[in-house]
C-alpha cells in the first residue's frame, strides 16, 4: 500500500528539494569562481547567495518545517504511543525551537507518519 502524505508533508518535501537545488546552484557558482582562480570572500558569497535566492529558499524551508511540526502536534494526539509518552513528546516539542537535534527528531517523526489528517 502506497503511503499517503499530508499537505504539510508534501509542502515540506517540496521546500526541502527546492532548498537543496538552490544550495547546489550556490556551490556550483563558488566552485566556478575558484576554478577561475578568483578568491571567494564575503562579498562574493553574499552576491552568490542573493543571486540564487538561498535566503528565500531557506526561509521557505523553515516555514514548511514549522507548519509540518505544528501538523504533527495535531496528528499524533490520539496515537497510543503519544498518549503513553505524552510528557516525553511535550518536552521534545518544547525544545524544537532551540535544539537542532530535537527539531530533526520531530521532522523525522513527521515524515514517517501516515495519517489521514490534512
């Protein structure tokens, strides 16, 4: 049976893919400058980042992550594992804004969910 994704999951996957593509474009431009023998300093990096839209792509990815994290809080409320370990999950959600590992754990959990919630 094929996994169904929620809108939040689909949007996150799209934002992540877009960010990775933009990041790869930035890397290519940096490498091209280096191959030309040019030094890549802060000014050059800022220009590359601006041209490829890396900040915008990062902000879109962060927004999609936040929406996905919020979706999971609703999606798992009736799951038996959540109910049994409520305090552990709630502590994890509290750390999501300040702890990269906690954020990653929630995003990993979110992408493994296969619920009929949208």
